[in-house]
C-alpha cells in the first residue's frame, strides 16, 4: 500500500487529468420561465467526489502529523491574500440572506468554498510542479485529440459517462457555431460544456507545456513538451474562442520574454522553441483563417448577434449594480435577478451572466465584494512578482485576461476549479524558468 501522502499526491494528479470530464449527477434541475436553467441546477460531479476524497485524506494526514506551534502575525502579501479570501467567502455567505434565490446563493457559495479549499491544499501540500504540469498538459492533449475528431466530423457525440451533450451544426438550440457564407461550422467542445471553457483549459495546458520544455533536462521530455504544446495549440485553434486566443497570445509572449531576459538555459533552444511555437500558431491560423476571421471582424449574423447579446448583458449588469451598489444581488443570483428586476419575459437560454467576472462579482457581491476580489487578485500578482515566480504570473495573467471576456471562471463548476487550480499553482514556491 502507498503511504497516505503518496496516495493523496497520486489522486491529485489524477484529479487534474480528469478535470475536463463533466460527468455529473443532477440532483436538482433549475427552471426559469418554463425552461432549463443551468445556474439554478445543482449537480455532483465525478471530479467533485474525487476532490473531496483528496481533501478528507489530507485532513486525516494533518491530524496525524499535527504539532502545536505559536506563530507571530505579520502583515505581508500572504496575509493580505488570506484575509481578502476569507473576507470574500464571508461576503458570499452573508449574501445568502438577501439573495432572491437563496438556494442558488448557497450552492454558488459552496462551490467557491470548494475552490478555496482546493487552493489551500495545493499551497500547503508538498506537490511536484513538474508532475502537475505533465498531468495538465497530457489532459490537454487528450482534449485536443477529441477536439480534432469533433471538428473533423462536425459532431459532438452525446455521452452520459463523459458528461457530453450531443451537438451538431444543423441544430439551432444554442450550439456554438461559426457561419461563413452559407456554411455553419461547429466549434470544438472537448468534454466541456462550451468551447470557451475548453479554450481556457488549453491555454493553461500550453503554458505548462512551455514550462516542461524549459525545465526538463532529458531530451525526450523536452521533445514531448514541445509536441504537447503544439498539439494543444491545434486544439485551442479548433475552439475558435476569442478570449482564449487573446489570453494565449499575451501570456505566452510574456512568458517567453521572461525566459529570454533572464538569460537562463540554452539560448539556442529558447529561440528554436519560440520559432516553432510562432510557426505552429501562424500555420493553424492560416489554415483556418476563413473560419477565424468572422470571430474577430464581427461581420456575420451570428457574430453580430453575439456582440449584441454581450452588450445587453453589460446593460443588465450596470442596472443591477445601480440598484444594489453596496452588497449586490447575492452570489450566483445574476440571472435570477435579471428575470425578476429587468427582463421577465426572456427565453430561458437568454438568461446569461455578464461576460466579465469583475462586473459579475460587482453585480452579485456589490462594491464590498468587488473590493475584496480586486485586493485578492492584486496580492496574488504582487506575491508572484516579489517571489519572481514567473510561471505563476503568466498563468495568472491568462485567467485575468479571460475574466474580462467570459464568466465561467466565477459562475460554473469547471471554470471555478480551473481558477483555483491555477491560483494554487501560482503560489507554489518554484521560480524556474
């Protein structure tokens, strides 16, 4: 049998690999205006069960090795992170009392507590960052292969065991597609519920592939890191996610700049890697240029509709902020509050959170919650800079960028888990390269 710490470590790497799986048991279905309402639906995910097994085993290990120590209180970046985090959780918990849908606020707060517990585990438990990176990158490769299959066949096959809903471009019930002239192309989902979430996951996988390439001493591992990175760039391309594209470009350039200016490692190898990455990105971009361009020029009907909808969500957010400036409408209550206070006769699928986590936090937790959230993010970034943890900084910057264009890092279980996973990795005390 494995010693308890080794068993916990193994289960954690397994957890990272299985994060993309959306297998879940829905124990309460939410409905809004007579239709399905994801933000009021409560589930238990397979990975959620695994997470709790890890946390319970970790708690048992902590009890077995507990030693009482008196520590002095010091104000530093770590203290600010912890205090702002506990403040944010406290505000989320209190918001249950004034939320319109209290059961939704409770469930949403519970998901945030799970994420915070995951972060605390990663920070405190002795984990191998290379193994974390391999788990993340290999999981990304599996998702990229599936993305290739989905895009090639223009079909997402439904599977209850993988948590995948059937999708194809001929359906008109909310599938993520791109129109080019008279043809519709289905974007790749992987096993996630939306291509944007797959895109965000692959951005982190790519950055960790860069880390593996430069940190690995064995030639075989370096080649594998490069292959994983290029494969995940291909998978990212097939999601056609604008937020993920922007995050990938900015964060990868930032990471490579750090590597070059620090002058660590083989400069020739760094140049080769950079050229290969740029060539791969340009190659995939040119191949799919006719499909990518509508996503950024906004000239097609669907893109104009998407832009208009995002503008509508912004207006709804501003209206909720004006009405609930101090403490917000309650954790997870954005869509329910829009129905109750602004637009009561929308179709069910039209109720979506604002596609910006900062405005979403402002709407749900008010000025108090937003202040704590921004202090939290600032302290994490400052700590990475002070520790010269450049890997943590670029990983975190990728999520900060995605947060300006999407909501899933705050509103949906897989996004919440990725958010706290990355935050935990950013706090690990490794600085190379």
